C-alpha cells in the first residue's frame, strides 16, 4: 500500500509483495527486505531498443519483503495515482515508484522540442495498482473535457491519463504571447477527456524558439 508521510516522502507497506522505485530514492526501511537493481522505462527486447533510441530510460530498484520502505527524491512533492486497468503517461524524470505488478513501457508522443533529458517518447505505466509521481512544487491536476481543450507548457508537463489526444503546436508560446521573448516555441495541446498533471515550475528545455 502506498501512502504519503508528509508531502515529500512515500511510504510503501509490503506484505510479501514488491515495489519498483527510482534507483537511489530509498531513504529508510524497516522489516526484512531484499533488493534487486533493474532497468525500467520499457520491458523486453522492444523496450530495450526503444530506450537505446530515445534515452527515455529509468534505472529502478525492486524491493520485496515484509515491512515498510520510505522513498524520496530531492525533496520533490509526491502525488499518488491509482490505476484501474488504464494507462498513465509520465515523463521518466517524474516517476518515483510503481507497484511491481504494473507494466512499464515507452510510447511515441510526437515531434516536440523536448525537455532536457527527454526525447520524443514518454514512459507508460499500465495495469491495476498504484504509482507515485513527483513534481517540483505542488502539482496541479487539470481536467480536460471535449468542450475545453488544454494547452500546457512542455517544461511544466508531468503526466496525463484518460482518453486524451496529444499534439504539439509550434510557433507560439506563453512568453511570446506576453511579449517576453525567447522560450519554448511550442505548446502541448490535449483534447478529449482525462486528467493532466502540471508542476508550478519549468524544466530547462532545449531547442528554444524555432
């Protein structure tokens, strides 16, 4: 079971099951645990090839046993996401932990300038269970409906889930609209029905104005 200790530490209670978490994110544990280092961001041969091509890779550890593990990463805020047979799309750098039974992979998200360390692919988490995602500051959960598409700055995007179509609009950004000059010359547009997680700060991005 995933639960928060404050807003910046994830506690996972294990009763013979397992959790996968970002390597180096464990800060404490009690009980009897075993540890295994493994690759994330895609499973099987296809996942290995995709990771090599895109760099959308996670180095994760699998912890199993009896007791409680505590995870944190650079004092980032943590958000719990419940999956019920659906898919979570999340930037690799923002994924902290998942139930071991959830499947991870990568998916092509279209042409974009790309946040630093992220390519044209996004990590996927599928199945039924819990995931923990991180944000720089308290994340905002925004709902998208068919009547109201959502525009998001790519440096602030964390994750999304639901029946959403994602596209990229080049040549305009929030800074340009406000007359503040350079920055990401594109926005991410979400249409359909679902939820988008946005952080109140921006990752450094590459590409700049086109």
